[in-house]
C-alpha cells in the first residue's frame, strides 16, 4: 500500500508539472501582452508596469518566471478576470461546488439504475430481459447528450411544465451560501420556506442529473452485464449453486463483489468524459458550475479564467481517478497484495 501511495504521489507531481507548464505557456501563446495575460489587468500604468515586471520576474529567464508562477498559484494569486475584474481563484471555487454536486448525483443515479439492470440482463434464467435492456443501453449510448437535453426541455419543461428550464433555484428563494452545495445549504439555512426551497431545488436538479447520467448509465449497464456473465460462468459460482444456495445468496456472497470490479474501473476511466459532458449539460441548463463559467470565459476570451479552469478540471479528473483506484484496491485483494490498482 505504501508503495502504491508513493507511486501515485510521483504521478501527481508529474501531472501537476505538465499541467502547470502548459498553463504557464498559454501566457505566451495567447494574443496580447504577456503581463496582461498573467495579471488580468488591461489598464497598466507606466509606473505599475515596471513594478509588475519585477514582481512577475519577467526580467529573468523563463525558468525563474515559471517558479514565480508556481509560487503565485500556491498563494492563491491566479490573476484577475478580464471581464469581471475579480479574482480568478474566488470565481473558480465559487463555481466548483455546483459541478461536483451535479456529477455526484449523476454517478449516484447511474449506480442505482445501471447495476440492477446489468444484473438482470446477465441472469441466464431470464434471457427475455437481456435484449430489451441491452437495446435500451445502446440507444442511450448513441444518443447525443445535447439532443437529449433539448428534447427533455421541450417535453417536460415547455409542453408539460413539470420542471424548470435552467438554474439551481428559483429567484424567489434567498438561501445563504455556506458550502456551495445547494441542497446542503438549504438544510443548514434557518429560513421559514426550507421545505418549499428544497422541493424547488430538487425539481431544478432532476433534468440535468438525468441528462448527465445518461452516458455513464449506459456504459455501466453494458459493463455490469458482461462482467456478471463472466462471474456467473466461473467454477466457484457453479459450485455454490450445486451446494443448494439460492440465486440471491450466490449473487450476494460470491458474484456481486467480483462482478462490480470492472464497473469501478470503467468509472475511473470515463470520469474525464463525464466532466466534459457536465460542461455541455451546464451550458444547456444554465447550471452555474465551472463548466458554464469556463465556456463563458472561452467565448469572451478571458485568458486568465481559461488558465484557472484548465488547472482545476485537470485536478478534478486526476483526483477522481485516484479515488476510484483506491476503491478498487479496497475491493480487490490481489490489488492490495501487489500494491497497485487497475486504472
């Protein structure tokens, strides 16, 4: 385990170095003045210009400039937005909880729906369930997420009026921000309309969660189905059935734990895709997460914001991959014995 953690720490250093070098180089690749791209200040006076050059080490070689850049990142100095003239660091971590919340609920929905359907599709005693479930997963896998989102808005928001089109909460509710996670903030608040605000937040959450969960759900259904097929065909499962254990006992004691290992692998592998799809979902539903914030920064050519968003999204994908790998090690004795996961 220690060997595993050390290797992941070395990988963290390598990934962090690669991402920061790329983000630092964007200051020179973006159009405009390098100092303006670094600071976000578009109106630098002559006196301030020389002070900032010395502070940002632009009078030194590129190596010293890079280490100065890292030092500023550590201290939270990520520059200032061209558009809002506010701190990039504050903007990023204000928008980040909304993205984490949406991704967590989408993954939770995927687990709840995909794993039972995958198990049912793999059951040899009910072969009539296999083809409909597999066809459903193939339809969901091949459906573009933006098209699914627009269809749901047209049907359930515009025609039926069941769910709101955009946002996290209606403007009539004023909830103090404590954690950035809307449901937790509502529970922690002392407002008198807490129940109404919670219901309103859940109605705002349903459609974005369903749309974002469409891709991982279809992938997990197919992965669970194939994995359970392989596990149910092993000798130890056949021996357990020969001893007289029921299908539920075989599934609970022998098949489920081993059958879910490839599912954990698949989540770790596809988490980067999930974050990309979250950006599309946030744009369509105006969900105020880091994806929507970053897309707006790209449209407005807010270069300091693009750099900050790039580093945060890269860090999210790497940390999530490590977490899935740790979970894999917890459930797989062979991975614990050899000190490494499978992702």
